[in-house]
């Protein structure tokens, strides 16, 4: 199992729009495509309270490529993203890292 750590930095004042998009559109589409979220967090104390951090669990990089590609090309996702950004962009930056658990990790 590998984990994808993604950090979205929103434009000022746009965090509610991003949270709404995940809650009301993205997660249902992930379920449709078999994408497994491992958790979502907003920043309480840290460098930026405009960050949404989340993790996705993948069996392999090959699974990630197949499922993420299908999700990104899904017309429902394209429509939901466009609708959520009708008043302007939401996200200023996306950072992505792929993590592998250590032998002593409680997460496998």
C-alpha cells in the first residue's frame, strides 16, 4: 500500500468552496472510481490556514494511474469542477507526494 499526500492551498476566502466541492461532488465520484480516501484535514495551527490536506490509499502506482486518470476524465467531474469555479478559481497550488509506510508504521 502507498499513500498519496495532497495539500491544496486555496485562494483567500475560498476554503468553503473547496470543502463543499469535496463533500458534495468529489467524494461520490471517487467512490464511483474506487478511489479510497484515508483522511482529510484543515490546518488549525501552521503556516497557512488556507490548506486542505488529505491522503488517498493506493495498492500501487499503476492503480493510481488508472483510477486517477479515469476520475479526471469523467464528464461528471469536469462539470462539477467547472460549476464550483463559476465565481473564479478556488485552488492556488496543489502539492502531491507519494509515501510508503516504514516497517514499524502502524499503517500498512
